[in-house]
C-alpha cells in the first residue's frame, strides 16, 4: 500500500485553547516533515475551533475533524479513519516531543521492520520534571518481549508509534472509556504477537496540570473514572488470558504475569483514586470499596507483601468519610488561609487531613474558627497525629509533601523530632530528590 505520509499523528482536542498552539508548533517543528496531523475537535466550546482553523489554513498536512462531544476514545477512533501515514501516533493536545522524535522513531521502525516502537517519556509541569521509569526502561531494550512486565506499567499511548496496517487490519479500537483506555488499546494489539522495539533517543513529554489550570483526567476522581479503570483492566486481563493460548506465546510464568497486572492495578487504584478520596462522593466511595475488595481477593500473599509500601503512609484503607474525619492523620492549621491554598491541599497524595482556619473556605474536612483566639482554639480542635502550621497564602506546589511528612513521622529515627522540623526535612528531601 502506498502512503502519503511517513507518520500520522492523531490529536484529540476538547477545550484545549490553553496549550493546543504550543503542541501544534512543537509538531510542525519536528525534523521529520512528511507527517500528517489529524486534529479531532471533540465538541469544544472555547476557542479551540478557531486555533485549529488558523493552523489548518496555513498547513496543508493538517486534517481537521469535528464531532459532537463524545470523549477522547471516540475522538481517537474517529481520527483513525483519516490516517494516510505508514505509521500512527497519538498525541494529547498538551503533549510535547523532543525535536527529532518522529524522525528517530520512523528510522528505527524502518530499519528494524518492527510493528511498534516505544520511546521514553517524561512528566513536566505540576510536581516538577521527572522521567517515567518504565517508559525509560523499555526505551533501552532493543527487542521488547510482548510480556515484558514493564509494559504493564506503561499504558501511555503517546510514547508509542504503531504500524498503521497493524491497527487497521486488527480492527482494534479504543474502548469508549476515560481511564486506562490507552492500556486496553495497546495491550490488545500487543497480545497479537507483534514485534516491539525500544528507542532511547526520542522523548515524549507528558504534561501534568497545575491546580489553577484544571486537573487532567488522571488527576481527578468520580464514579465513571473508577468504573472505567476496572473495566479496562478486565479487558486487558481477558486479552492476556486468551493470548496464553497462542502457539507463539512467550510468557513463561502466566500466573506471575497476571499477578503483575493485579499489582499494577492496585498501585494505580491507590495512587490515582484513593489518594483523592476526600474529593469523592458517597456513590464513588461505595464503588471504590467494592472494586478494591474484589481486587485484593485476586492478590496472592506474596503479591500483598510486595505492595506493602504502596499505602504505607495511609494505613488500612477506609472508605467511610465519617471515619476518616474522626481520625485525620494530619491537621493543617492556617490563619487567613486563601482559597487557592486550601484547594491545593486536595491535590496532596496523602489525603487523610483536616484544615483548621479562620477563613470562610467550606469543605467537610474544614473546621472554621473565629479569628480572635484562633491559635489556641485551633490547637485544641486539632485531631491529627501530625499538626502542621502553614501560612496559607500561596498554594502548595509539591503534592508529595504530606506523604513524605507522614512517612518521616512513622520512621523510627525521624519520628522523634517535632512536626515543624519534620516538615522542613520533608521539603529538603523533596528539593534534592530527582
């Protein structure tokens, strides 16, 4: 088959006015020029459509597609109908890439005859810059086995370049979900016995949003997201089990492989959902508890031991907010706390806290006290094992502060220090931690 382009990039957009131009400029500046950019406007209500029209009018390699709002999976699936490139990639509307990433990936695929190339990935934005460890590890493996367990920890779709014919002939599409849908798509393709290579000199940059910019899906929690994650994991689980029957299956420890998937699911559940528990409603909490119990039942004792550090700071997971509010781990005392500061606390990865303030910020875990005699009354009202007095003017940028403070408090060596010194130690630790 003759292809018009070397690589087609599918970019779904929904109210993407803030970062879309930066992403398109980044793609158009790539050293590989024979690329097609398929922008799918998923019913945006901001100025996204105007930005798309402007770029399309100036660049003949940009294809514009409009659909009524149906979600990122539907947008990606729609974009696949317009692919004219030999290889296909997916980019979020706020992603960036190293300048020659597409050229490097294309040349690697052409020289190896592989079906899929995986490059490294780095997070940037909120929480600082850091590499995605599993993506980095995979990028350094010349020939990647389909059952390499690093893949189970790297469901990102944007750091993978696929042979277009593989996607079209398989008929596999993204499930219409909003969480782990990329993993379901990737793994179903991989379990067909494809050839995968790692490419270590190309990087995809994955943006994490600041609280003031609005959280991305992976920084949010609601009933549908929790349900979507477990539904997609079940798709992966069933596809893996079916692939074990293939005569070319290379998996030598099938139960161990499935346990790795369950451990990955447990880790994602705790870090992506339970750590946002204070933002969940009662219906979502009930679903979380139900799915959590089913997942734990699948874990072997050995797997449970391997997960001991995932929720070490949290202790036993509690899905009843009334119980959480009775025994918060951290009490944050802040006089004249700004709303921006208080909102930033809900992005903390240690969620079992209460806020004591004289401001009018309202949440179920907030205790509002009069300004007169505030300090004395706040200390008397605090129920947390750890009490942190914070100025409350600027938002807390590093979402790991509470988690590290809690772990240091539990440490036999650091736990003897006052909470104020532990907080300083946590800030120093995070400052020098890569």
